[in-house]
C-alpha cells in the first residue's frame, strides 16, 4: 500500500481518501456508490482498488496532510461534496462534515456553509467541475475583500 518512505503527494492522497471514507461513514454506513466513488478517486491518483478498500476500512476521520494551495483545497472539498451527493441523499451529518472539512482545509469559517452549498448546487445542476471551481473562486475572492461579518445577499 503506502510505504514507509511515502512522498508528500502520496500522503496527501492517502489523507484525502481517508477524509472521503470518513464522510461516507458519517451517516453510519458506506453505500456501494460511495465506495465506487472513493475507489475511482483512488484510481485517478494511482492507487489500486484493494489498497483503497484497505484504507477505507481503517479510516476514522480527517487526516493531517492537508493541501497547501487553493486549487488542491478546492479539489478536496469538491470531492467531499461530490461524495456527499453520491448516494442521492444529503444527510445532515454529511453536510456538517463537509462544512467542518472546508474549515480544516483553510476556508474562512464565515463562508464555508455557503461554499459547500454552492458546490453542491453546481454538482446537482450538472455543471462541469471547472465551471464550479471558477464560480467558487470568484465567490471566495469577492468575500476576501469583505469584512468577515458581511456576506453578499446573492450568495
């Protein structure tokens, strides 16, 4: 699976998969579609299904190897939200977990709920990931310029 001398990228991927697994377990069980989604993310990152399943079975919560740039942070929260929607049911525990993870990924506490909901709505509407990413970045950039207590009315 992951060796003793794993590099930083491998640690980030492992952490991301553990976060996805923790989200999948937030409603008490891992749905087959959720597991397929986690395996697909693993394969996309060069990890075989057996190794992903082993990682999922031992996953307990958020990992420590968080992304270091905005693009990676967005990709992780996007995957978490996409995972939340994989079984077609948005459980309140899953939504809370996504919001908590967005905070841990470094997004401002004042906007994480809105960000998670914007990503969720974009996925539900069938928008491509890059479009959701661009719109989310515009939202984030706009909110960085605002005092932390104010949010625009249209978000």
